C-alpha cells in the first residue's frame, strides 16, 4: 500500500471554495470546535410540516399512512366521517427525528370557517405544508395555496382517496387514463397561478399503490435542504434583521420549541465573539449536506473484505459491479447516502509500516470496519489501536462465521452453543487487549439475514451519523488552510 495514495475530494469544488472563503479569517485550530458547536445546535433544530385542507379530505389518514400506523394503533391520528381534529396536533416522524408533522383541523366547518381559518391556525408557525384535497379542487384549497404562497413557504399538493376515484371512473376510463385526468385537474389550477410544485395521487388505505411511496421518498430527499434553509433564514433574521425582526424570530423559535433557549443563546454568543453569522452558517450547512464520508473495510488477503463491501452496498458477488470497490475505487450505495466504501484487502502489507506510517495511511479515512481473520497474529488488534490513537471510530467483524460453525460442529452439537462460546472467547480477548470497542459482529456476508448482519448494519448507520459532524469539521480545518 502506498502511503501517498490519492483520495478524491470529499466536497465538490464550488462548495468547498465557498466555505473556504467564509472561513478565511478563522484560525485553523479554532475551526473544528466552532463548527461542531454550531452543528450541535443545528442537530437540535426542528422543522414543522402542516397537513391542511378541508374537513373530510383525509388529512389524518394521510398522517397515519406516513407514520405507518393503522387507525386503531396507539399514537395514530383520530379519523372518522365527522370532524375529529379539534386543534393542531403534533406527530413525530418515525424515521426523521427532526421532522414534526402537524394535523390541522379541517377548513370550512362551523368551528373553523374559511375566512378566519388561516389566522386561527397561524400559518406563520409552519415551515412547509401538505395541502390535502379529495375528489376535486375547491375554492378553499386555492385559498390555502394563496396564503401559503404569500408567506413564500413550500408545499405539496396531495390528492387523497385515489382508490375511491379510480373505482368510480372505471366504467368510463382505464386506470391509467383516470389517474392522468385527476393529475391534469390538479395541475390546471396550479398552472393558472404559475405555481410549480409536486402533485401526488395517493391512497392512505392502499399505500402500496399509486404515489404514496413517491411522496415519502421525495419528502425524505428534500427535507434536509429545507431544514438547512429554514435554520439559515432564522439566523439571518435573528442576527441581521434589526431589533423587531430579531425579537419576532427568537419568540417564534421558542414558541414552537424548534430550539431551546440555551441553543439560541449559544448562537448569539458565537456571533458576538466571532462574527459567525447567517452567510457562514449557510455555506457550512450546504457543504455538510454534500460531504462524503469515507469508510475503510480492512481485511487480510482472503478475509472476505470485498464480499462484505458488496453485501453492505446490496450487491451479490456475481452481479455486475460486484467486487468493484478497491483501494483506488470506492463503492457507493443509496442505502448509505454520501458514504464511500473502500475495500482495503491485503492489510497485512500495512503491518510492515511503522506505527507512524500506518496512521498516516489510515488517517485518510473517517471510519473503519476491521475484519478479524487470524487471532494468533492478531493484526486486527494492532489496527484497532492505531485507529484509536487517531481518535476515530471502528467496528470489529468476524466474517465467514458459517465456516467456523462447520469446523466446530464436531466439538459442539448445538449451533447456539458454538455461537455463545465464540462470543465469550472474543469478549475475553478484546477485554485483555483493552480496546474501547468490546463488541464483535459475527456474520456471513453471503446471507444478510443471518447471525449479526442486521445488527452490524444498524450499528454502522448509527455510528456514521454520529461521526459525520466531527469528520466534516476536522476535514475542513485541515484543508481550508492547505497551501496551493
């Protein structure tokens, strides 16, 4: 392995140049702490999505579908033919911890008349809207959209109960023609107002059909950027908008619980001390959203490093593209966005380096999966200690566990007994080595459902989310001050 290996940039050049410009006056030593303090506050920031529309349009059923809950499940939004939502009710998104969905009461009822609805619901509190309609576009729907547009807030236009509409139209049209007509009906009104937004045709009761999955995927893809924009806009008003705007913005954030008071104070103090304002924050968040995290899978020759990489990115060895990752060519997967997996097989070659040289090589990467293949030579222990000295994180994996079970089947008669014995042995070895990581994942890379593979993927996803901020902060500090 060449310690001078080439690592492609982690951030696109235009975004990197922007963040380099805004940090030009910062001390390299201060950058990591400053960025991590900022991003810690941002990690607490909540974004609020209002689900609104006329009474009976299916707003609560849509929320349950997004939450993947049945109407009778604990925590589900109440549904029914009569008006069931009497006040704005918050539901935490199950997979997006920073996202709060708000089920607003229906518009156009005796309790919530159309003329006073927007003021009563206080649309200014929300960052984005899902406007829900059923059967056809009505005047109230367009009134809602006008109010949202005046506030320059994004929205989705969602037509629900599509399954009912398709059944009614089946005698006249094919399903494709019926859906096409429904979409045209929705888009007609949007085009008249020169609005360009997503239109989704969904059934909250038959979520496998129509566009429910498309709605969820689109929302997941777009919400991170929106959250960054809302956060930057809040900072701009709080720090640069004058006393009245600053007071309003701060009260708004506290009223909605988007941030705690101490987080707001931390942002104000950071700006007073360093001038780290909205423009810098916007550049930082934009760069972070495109930051590539590099994961090295370290294994000796024949340890199964390539097979493990392929399993993690969802490829079988015989498939096109299998075993494509290498020390010079990373593999990527939609399951791990903005993560590059590097297959570093033949790691025994690194063992010939001094500890200093080995750490120089390993320092190119942000996270490590260390494969254990030979307990006698214990190369994995040396690698783990080198990674710990770099203050980086890793996971330990024993591959080909099915082969170990076969080898030991003559000694033990029960597979569970073999697994328990191996775990006890490995735990003792790791404790004796005094490593910070005491867990060993036992896997068969050819079967992602067997042994500890699911647990490995869960731990990997969690750990990558944890290290992303610090990896980004130290990478920026190292690179913005590099001489040309």
